C-alpha cells in the first residue's frame, strides 16, 4: 500500500451466503524503516444505502423505458401491436418472465396471447367483470398485487402459463372517463423476487400510456370504418346517379329509334323509308358506342383514339342534343370547319359533350335560355387564364377549344370548389355522367377543362384538346355499301333467339342456306350430321359448349371450314385460339361488316 491510507467500498459475502456492502478505510502502521508493520481497518456497513442507490438507478432506467414506450405507442394505430408493446415494456420494467394484456370486448376482458420464455403463445381466455383477478381489476378499476400469495387470473384450459405462480400483478387500463379498456397482468415463478409497490406504480404509468394509444387506435379505427361506410354509401349514390344518367341517355336513343321506325312505317309507300331506317341504324351505333364506353369504364372495353374533326363530331350530335335538352333551351352552333383534328375516342367525347349540354339545360330551369357551342383554335398564351379548373398550369401549345356556355343560374364559389369531387352532385336524380367521370375522360385524352361561372351569370366550360397534325378519319356511317351475294351452307350458333333469327335472316338475304343451332353442342351435332358447311358463325358465350371450344373441335374434324366468332363484349384471344378462327366480330355489328367479312372469306379469288 506504499504507506498510504486506502478508502473504498467493498462487497462481501456473509457466512450465510448473503451479500453486504461496507465502506472501509485501511490505515497502515509504519515501522522505523518506513514500511507498514500492521494495519488498522475502519468499516461501516452501507448495504441499505447501496440498495437504495441501486433502486434509484433501476427506477431511473425504468422511467426512461416508460417515457420511450409512451412515445412509441403513440405512433401505433393497431390495437394488437399496442398490446404487444405494452406487455414487452412491462416485462422489461419489472423483470417478470411472463405477461399478457387483455381488452374489453362485448362486456368481457379477453386475452388472445401471452409472452413467455421469449416468445408469444396463443391464449384464448375471457373473464366477466368480478371473475378472477382480471375481472376483479376491471370491476374495481384498482391494481392487484399478490404480495407473495399464489398468483391467479391468467390461467386457461389448456393453461398457457405455469400454474404455480407465487407472485403476480394486474393493473387496469382506463380511458379518460375512468371506463375500463382492458388490463395488463404479469406473473412469475415462486423463485422470483416479487413485485413491489413501486413496480405497480410504474405499471400504472404504463397503463396510462397504453390507454392513450388504445383510445387513439380505436378512434382511428372507428373513423376508418365510418369513412368506408360513407364511401360505400357515396358509391351507391354515385351508381344511382350514373344509372339514372345511363337510363336517360338510352331513353333518348330509344326514342329516336322509335320515332324513325314510325316514320319509316308511315313512308313505306312513298319510298322514303330507307332514309328513316338509316337514322335508326345511326342511333343504334350511338347506343353501341355508349355500351362500349360503359365496358371501358368497367375495365372490359377497348377504346382507340382516332383523328377527329371536332366540328364534325359536335355537328353530328345536333339532333340528339335537341331532343335531350329542355324545350325552353335554344342551341346555337359556331363550328368553323378549318380547325385541325384532335386525337380522341369519338364515343367518349360524344358523352362529354352530351352531358355538359344536359347540365347546361338543367341550369336553365323552367326559364327560356340559350346554350352556345363554339369551337376555335387558341395558343396557350392567348387563353384568358393559364390555369385549368383544378388550378393546374396548362402547358404551352396549340389547342382546339370547345366552349359550352349557358345563360342559366350559374354556380357559387363553394359549388365550383366541389364540382369535380367523385360523389358530389347538386341534382336529386342523375342524368348522365358526373363531372368527375367527365374529368377522367378528359385526362385520358390529355385534355384540359376550364370553368367560369357566377350566380345569375351562367356557366362556361371550355375544353382544350391538343391540336393534331393527321387528317380526319372518315366515318362510314350513312354510306350504303353494295350487298355482296354468295351461296352455300352456313351453320349459325347462338343461344339468344332474337340475335340468331335476325342474323340468320341477314345471311339468307346474302344468298346463303342457314342452319341454326341453340348452343355449341347442338352446332357440333348438326355439323357432324352433314352435308358440309362452308362457314360456321358462332357466339362466343353459350351454354353446353362455348364458341372457342366449338371452333377447336371443328378444326379437328374439318380443318378447311371457316369459323367466325362474335361477342357482345370486347375480347382478346391468344395465338392458339386465333389459329382456329377465320374472323371475329363485335356486336352489334352493321350488316355491311358481316357482308364484307363473308365476301372476304368465301368469294372466289378472281371475283373483284
């Protein structure tokens, strides 16, 4: 010791094996030569102080853990995650080897799992208020500590926890109003050190943190449930609006068909029937375009953009527009023909125009008013506003513009702010597509929409389409192709009687002998019975045997036979299926389409 006094703290073990602490001072007794001859030791037992210091250190660590878990829990929105973190924090705070947390559901506290030996174990057990330790804690809203008595309350059959617990604790988890949300229990074997009152206080603090997290998680879950319910309700309302609009559009089309058929019947003798029947055919094509758009909306359609003259498209809708709007509305057109083409899906663009015009008519109410449709060419720099209706900047470029303006009631600012919301409507019943659907169509076309309106000053929608450089693709509507006449036997398979009969009559009009089948199985029997058929025309979807299966079997039986398939739904076939087919049609098809397909497949090679 080099002749100096030494002082320090020493941990000793007693004869009974218990540890104790002493504060020791050792003083050397020096001899004549300056070397220690003997030592004198002064000792003071400081075990209680050291234990107090250890408790203080441990409590500080526990408080840090409690603070950290409180912060961490507030980031969790899932109830099961919150419960797991609370249990793990309780075991870390107390050193207990086993624990579980239960929540109140339907008037009972239910436990789903416990943590023991470093892993989670299933535990399906529940307690009524007042039943067992958890039930007592829930009912009294007071903590429980076993104080060395056998711990009870978390056992179940089969017991996921050991049954010989010598100590344990269970604390309630309460909301801000003192109502029980659940409880947290920890237990350990008889060799454990026991749970102190300080531990229970810490667990109560942990329970408070768990309460905040559980309340937040439940509130968010309830809000999400409410949001989904509202969204579901709004979707149903939206479907009602769209169904009303679709019914309105179809009623307009059917009215046009009925009117033209009546005129054809009245003019049958003076030779003008063909003109009205062509109007019927045109209206039917518009109805087909509407169904194709609905299929595209449902993800089952195929839409191709074409070079379109905007003035031609809008001008061709005049008759339908006039029968669709109020009798009090006057439609005015300013559609110059020298404008560039645009790339668009004609049927979708027709629906946009139709529904904006219907909205304009509705805005007039019961009063007389005017609806103006104007097309023009504009550069982005020439636009009065460089922003669209959603506040986005319109890119530089040349645009073909369609302006639809009415002299109706106009819209206040708060309505304009919500007019493109998916489920927003100012109408009690639906007529056509909502503006959100129109906005979706315009985005699909890379087009823009501007809105200008004020109460009492009417509304103006301006649609801006990028000008294209290609020529307009000619529409074949209304052009009568010469009817090609053929001969031979055709097998027709379709389970829809009306479609089968009208198609059979067309084929007979083309000069063919037609044998009809109600499904693929009957068609196969008729084909096998003979005599030979030059062509088989079949629907895609039929009972017993569909069109593709029929085509595959026919190719095996007679590789030379021509097979044509048609369907009311757009369809794409793989290469193996295409190898069995000679052609395909999409219903409803024009008689010219069927006639030209028959000519292509059956006409002699030297026939022009």
